[in-house]
C-alpha cells in the first residue's frame, strides 16, 4: 500500500485507537511519521492532533454536520434509517457515514489517491470560499473529498477531522512525543517549539530537518493558561516545606493573556477567545509598551487603586462596545503576574524566579500593573505569615492568596501543585448545567431549575444536584433563551434524564456554594449538596475545566474530618 496515502493514515488511526499503552501509541505514530515527506508530515501531524488547521492559523473550515451530510447524499446513496442506526451505535458522524462509502467517481482534482497533503490543501480551499456562493462551493469541495474516499475508514477519518472529533486517545502530547521519537529530538524541545509556535505541523517538519531552533514565537496565538490547585486555609501548610514560594493576591476578576507585538495588542480570555474589544483601556495602555511581550494576568475592576467586587466587572463582561460612561464607572486594570514571551525569547521553561525578574522590566501604568508579590517566609512561621497576608488581601477586596513555587516552569493548560490557591470558603464548586426545568409560581414560564454535573478524570459528566436560587430575574430570563437554543437533539441525550428535565448542551459553567455534602444515590455522582445556590455564572471557564468528582470526594472527607466523623 502507498505509505503516503490517506488510507494509510486512517489505518494508523485505527491501530492507535486500538492500542492501550501510551508508549505503544507513541511508537506507532513515530514509525509512521518518519517515512513521510514534508507536506504529508505537516498535514498528518495536524490531523493526528485532531485539527484541520494549526492553532496559530486563523482559518477554519466553517462546515457543520449538515453540509457534510448534504455532500454525502450527493455522492452516495444514503438510507436514512440505516444512517440513524449507525449514528446511534457510534455517536459519531464519521463512523455513521463510513458504511455508505462507494468506490468514488474520482473527480478531476484527485487524479491520484487522497493523501494527507491533498486533504489539507482542499481544506485550504474550503476555508477560502467566500462571497455569495461560498456555502455551495464548500459543499462541492466536501463532495470531492468524500468522492475520493475509496474505503470506509478513509471516510470515517476524513469526517472525524472535519468535525473536529478524532477521538483516538491521542492527545497532542503524545503526537509531540511521536515527533520527538521519529526524528530523534528531545520531547522537551519539541513541546516547547509547539507551545511557542502553536503549529505542530511546522514543528514536525523542523524536527525532521533538525531545525527546531528556527521555530518562531507566534505572537497573536493564545497559549493555554496555567492553573492553580486549591488548598485548605488554616492548616499546617506542609505544602510549603520544600522549595521557595511567593505569595500573590488572588484577584477576583477574569483571567486574560495579553499579546503585544508589531503594532498590535490582543487580549485572550481563559477560553482562548479574543476579548480585546471589550477592554479598550487595556489595549490602549499596552500600545505604549515598547517590546513584544506575552503577559498572563487577571482583569479586575479597580477604581483609584481599590479593587471593586466581581459584580462590578460583570457589567463589562462580553460588552463588545463599551460606553464612555461605563469606562469611567467601572475602569478595568490588567494585573499581570507572569510573562511567557519577551521579544524573541520564549520563557515558559524558565523558572518563575527568572520570569518574575523579567516581568519587573515591563513598566506599570494605571491600567496595566505588575501584580505585587512577597516571598513566603517558610523558615519561621509560614502559617502566621499566610494568615497576615490573607487578611491583608481580603481587606483590599481580593479573594484570597496564591502561593507559587519559584523554581516552577510555566505549565500551559495544567493544574498542578506549583501554584496553590487559598480561599476561605472552600465549599464552592464549578459545575456545568446538563439539564433544565420550567419553574413554578412566579418562575413559571422561565427555565429556572438547573441540574448540574461535575466531571471524572476522563471527562465524563456526573450529576451532583439541582440549583434553584442565586440568579437575578434578568439573568434567568436571558439564560432561558440560551438554554432553549442549546437543547440537545434526542440522539445525544443522556439515558438518565428524568421526566420534566430538558437536556441541554453541557457548556454553561456556574459556581455553586452549598452547606453540606451528603452521600446519596439520587444523583450519578453518588453525592448530593444541601442548599446549593448559584454564586455566579462562569462564562470565563470552559466546561472541560469544571471541578472533578475527586474534588467532591475531597471536600466530603475534609468535612467529615472537621466534624470528627472519620
Ligand atoms: P479558580 O477560578 O477558583 O479555579 O481559581 C483560579 C483562578 O484564579 C485563575 O484562573 C485566575 O483567574 C485567578 N487568579 C487570581 N489571582 C491570581 C494570581 N495571582 N495568579 C494566578 N491566578 C490568579
């Protein structure tokens, strides 16, 4: 078989999906990549990491399942009953369409068999389609791709890549390791190059030519945020017995990443969306920075040096156009506490001590301020020091403290023990709404009862309770509309939905506070919360980052311990 073909790529995907050891997966990827020429290598690594385009590439396919289905109907004979049956058993459009594959009428474009490189260039044409007939053009290109699939597994993987739903147990990290092994490079260097460039395809080609150092920082492409793990306030703080730590305020705002480069400034949210237009004062302040830089920090509402509570900032969230009045009423400051890149240097592998030093060279202004920090005194009495700083932080209107290890690298997208957050009321959880119900009495006519879930490590959602209170009438009214627009189609509903519940896409994250956790078989998680109330809507948090069932168990055990019950 032609090793460059897309058929071969698809077979690699099948075999990787069937392997359970990550080591074996990495080896299979490496053996495959080593034989590819540059164009196929670039495309195949992108596709293996589940993408049609590199993260740094602003293009997207803009075709949904409806277009793919319409294209499939134009190319093959599709039996609807069969299609539904396949869809139900696989829950995946690629696998559902695969059995309809017929030896295609290979269209002129594809005189040769489909290869990753050909697929990638056709994706480019799809993304470039614009103007009045763009939709039609995209569908025709999609028909050409499907028509070129000569076997079921090609169809399966072509569609999976187009829908962004690869699911072969190959996270980007494993593809990175595969690249490193294939071309005899250090995994660390490959990872760093991908973080810097947000383009795994370019990195693979550079690794092959032993030219990783030529990879440049992609200013303007967001980097995953490093996150903190919670620790209990008021313990003996064994966490700090090794290493040197600093303390920072835990700001009650929204996390953001600022890129200053060429003559541009871009601000990204935690969900990696561009939120620049909502914060003109920050953009203007950053324009005057003289060097290219990527800063990590928190946007807070602050007036005359005093932090305002989160609800003030709420007035600014998602405002695309900010009135002059709002700009004076709720001025926002970007408190930056980390620096990920400076000019040509990519800094994430430097220890925090070095990054902090570099950070101090960035001049602070009213709307762009370096977050202060202090060294944690672990030699004498860490607990007393933490207590004093905690009270100070609270009095200044902040949520608590963050402790950070000075020798830690910046770990994009990871929550580890290098950053620890200290909040007093540990009993809040970030959860995702999975189903809603119509309210009663004065809440009749709005969707006001929300069933929420936490996640397992593998990303499965498990319900934990139902919340009724905490939101204003206006918030409930606007959420009702959102929920109605995000109902799940019958094929995707969870089996365990109860009567009266309307299953919705698990995308809305809320923070719930509660008094007590109990064991209960009322919900899938095996726990229930007493008096859950919604503290706030967390539009800044994607559903993939909600709290885990592990965290629920931890709070439960801590609660029992405090009450002397275990
Ligand atoms: P949580 O949202 O409760 O998971 O807490 C983590 C969040 O705290 C981060 O995503 C940041 O938005 C926020 N945060 C506030 N202050 C800091 C800080 N000094 N360092 C890091 N994160 C901070």
